[in-house]
C-alpha cells in the first residue's frame, strides 16, 4: 500500500498529500483506507481515527501482508490519533520500531499509557484493542504478528522494550524491508520462507539474541550488515569485524551470509565506496580532487584508488569525470 493522496499500488514510494484537491477528488485519508483494504484485507481492520486526523491527513505509508503477518511503514507529517469505543479481543503481538517522533498506546478507560520514543522498539502482546497517538513528524515500522508463536516467549512480562539498533531489531527491519521489494514476485514457497524468517527474527527479538548460524537468517544478516556499512562508508574502522561486532554475530557467520549472496564483505565495502566516489566525481559543484576522494573513501592512496576505479568502471577517475561534463565545458 502506498498513500498520501495518490496511489495504493503496493510500491515503495509515496506521493505528497499536500497539494490542493478538487472537491470531487478522494481525500488523502480515503485513499489511505482504500489502499489498506486492498493490500492488507479484512484480517487487519483499521481502527477509528479522530476527525482531526482524517481532515488533515498528511501521511506517507506502505504496507504489505505475508500470511498472518502485516508490515506497515509510516511517516506522519501530521499528528495521528485514534478514538471511539474499543470492543472485543485482539489476540496479537505487535512490534513498534520508532525512528523519529514517538508512538503512544493507551486503553480506552485506563489511566496508564505506554510510549515508544525515537530510537526504541516495543514488542507487546495485545489482548484488547488499544488507541494510539503520534505527534507530527513520526516515522515508525509496525508489525502485527501471530500471538501463538510469540506470546509464550514474552511470559509474564507481556512486553519487551529496547534499542531499535540492537542486532535482533536490525535484522528484523532489514528482512521486512526486503519483503517489500520481493513479495510481488514470490511464489508460495517464497512466501512461506519469508514468513518463517520473519517469525524467527521476531522470536530473536523476544529472546534478545539471534542465532546467526541459522541458514534462514543469512539473507537478513547480509542485508542488515549492508545497511550498516552504507551508513559508515567513510569510517576508517569499517570492516567485517566491525560489522559483526555491531550486529553481535561471529565474523565467520557474517562472511558466510555474504558468500551466500555471491559477494564478500570487503568486496561489498569497496564497491559501495567506489560508487559513492563516482557520484562525487559528477557533482555539479564542490568536486573533490582525486587525492581527496581517495582519502575520504579510505583508499590507501591515490594510486590504489585510481587502479580500483579503473578496474571497476573501465576508466580512470579523471577520464570518467571528463566524460560526464556537458558539451562545451
């Protein structure tokens, strides 16, 4: 699902809901609700949103379903609040991973509430429906998971909170993001595998440890390491050892996960650094020199950088930069 005023086609991006719409055009919230019903279905009904929320609904979202698991990514430029009667029973486990803003859960009549702040996650068994509220500029991932497989791991606690950058959460987030990209092309066996891995990773969050030797987790482990590497490409300490330490896995199992995808850890880091250097060479202004690029992207010296660049792109950095210059310059 894809919404803010535009599409409900299951793709990853979202169009802006801030533009003026003719009176006959569907409201952004109506498009969101239609997309949800199309992509997620009756098994995961939407709650009742406050009129203020539906009137000023500036939310980008995407959602998908894998068996009895629903995944939603949401960024709300406007505040979101649900209200109204809360009836019935919800025997579900939900996980909230908040990147920005906050997510507050509360019962209809209870005085207590629980808030997940930016950089935190909450894994909680939901026995009865709860209202939720988010302030403007909240970004979060929400997973609805089967209670039968996860509730026993929560025990008397009923909920677990912690850092959103823990190894277990990083792997779960990486795998759920991969599902968005692949679910449309998966056959029944692929859907089953994706679902099984989601459940195993959710169990790892509940146990607060991951079995990095589990073969089913290799793709998620490799993707989580790639995501982490991409945010540290200019770091001189970036290596397979550093990634394994941050993800709380063994170097050997991390290397195995990369090998299964056909690329070593060091090869991935070098390729991504070369890609970023290539983009810098074509920047319209403020271009760095070859020696500055080599230093910034952690190559031993200019000669090593030039050789690696030519081997990868077939031209030296200067030749590549000249080939991208507009005619007449």
